C-alpha cells in the first residue's frame, strides 16, 4: 500500500519488478550464494573449540557443536531437542528473568550465567554460560546462542584406569584398526573436525603425542578389549554411559 492507501499493482503482479515469483539468474545466484554461506557457517560452527549451541526462544536446543556435546560424551545430535535447563544447573536461577524479558521485548543483549553440569563420566563441572540473543531481522523473535566457558578442566587420571565416553571409545577402536579420520567421521556420525576435537581432547588428557600412543594407552587402561580384531571397546566400567 502507498501512503494514501492505494494498492501498488507492482506488488500484486507476479512478474512485477518488486514481487515477481519467476526465477531469474540473479535470484538463482543469490540462492546459491546463500547455500554456500550456510554450509560454510555450519563447518565453522562444528570447528569451534568453544562449546556452543543454538536454542529457540524457549531454550530448546536446535543445534550443538561437537565441543558442547563432548561435555556429556555424546554426539551433537543427541543434544538436539533437549532443553538447556535440563543440561545445566543455574547457580542463580533469578538470572533467567532478564533473559525472558529480553526475549519478550526482542532486545539484543548478552547475559552471563554461572552454571554447573555433570559430564558423561559423572564428574561435576563448573563454568560460565553466556547467552546471546540473536535473530535474522530486528522484528523476528530472537534465538538464544549459548557459549560455554569451562572454569575447571578435569585433572589427568591419577590411576591406570581412565574413563572415556562411548563415542571416544568407538573412535579409539577405529583408530586402532587403522581407520582414517574421514572414515571414523562417517562411522560415528561426526564431522572430521568433530573427530579431531575428540582425538585432541584424548591426547591432552593422556599426554599422548601421537595416534600410536593413544592406542597404547587405550589398551593399557582397558578401554579397548585385548585380543580382539577388529578392535572393539571393552565392556567394562572404563567406558562411561552416555
């Protein structure tokens, strides 16, 4: 509508310059570019070493990266559909009130919250969860971007037994069998960056300089079953439930 209330025929005409539905080279190019940027953004999201998740306005996880899922020793897809309030314990629950008001008023703000959570191995962790309100347009309901800063890294195990998650045990078994990171990613449903993240995490935890040292440590600690080929995770307490 124009300022005087008259209809604009260009907006109603399918072939008009402003509202046409017919495909054009410009639209095809814009669509292709949007797909490229989306794929690039998803790859960057997976590659982030910071635990990150995107939630809807009610806190339901829509997307989580491997670093976030690794805190519970599960695949990122296992976090999808869960509510962030079921994953984290808030030190000060009243900190949620300003976030709820910001969502209702569609304000773009950032809110840090002290949280704790239980990892896949049962260890209690603490950190700071930063909640950013983001959206594509100013009028759209904001989504919640969660960035987790871990404040207490677990100490290396003092005994010969090291607990790992089922995903990590499966990755170690595939490494022991000679699989490449690409093959491992396909087998466990992760990206190659996700596999690299888990291998780096295990290497730091066990002070292993290379894949051979990782495999050796996995057998010594009982994570992998001895005398089995192809290698398999051991069915014992060293592998923590997801």
